[in-house]
């Protein structure tokens, strides 16, 4: 479920970057050619959204695969390491 915000953040980031940068970026510029869409103001927004979706999807996929690999190796969030490094009331003993 953590992948949704990652995709959304990078979708917004790449969409805004595609609108702000006056250079045509792949694959947004190619979609306009493939579907022979007219070159208008709305086509640059469409191109930016395609770029945002494509690059957001790539970043999301890398995030999901990396998270899965870390979870399988036991590095991130394993239950047997829960509480390690924290003072636990059960571990405290009174010294006399």
C-alpha cells in the first residue's frame, strides 16, 4: 500500500517537469506522433501526463521490487527484531 503515494508523487513530479521543460521528452512526444495528434496546447499537456505516468510507473516498479527484496531478506520490518534498540520494561532489572 506504500506504493500508491510513491507513484502519485513521481507522477506529479514528472508531469510538472515535462510541462516546465520546453524539450520534448520520450515517450510523451512519441505518443503524439504514433496517434498523429495535432500539435496544440492540449497536446503538450497530454504529452506531459504520458511522461508522468510512464516515469511514475517505472519508479513505482523499482520501489515495489526493492521493498519486496528487502522484506524477503529480513532487513526491513521483521518481527523478530521488533523492539531492538529500545528500552523495554521487561528487560529492566533492579540492581542491588
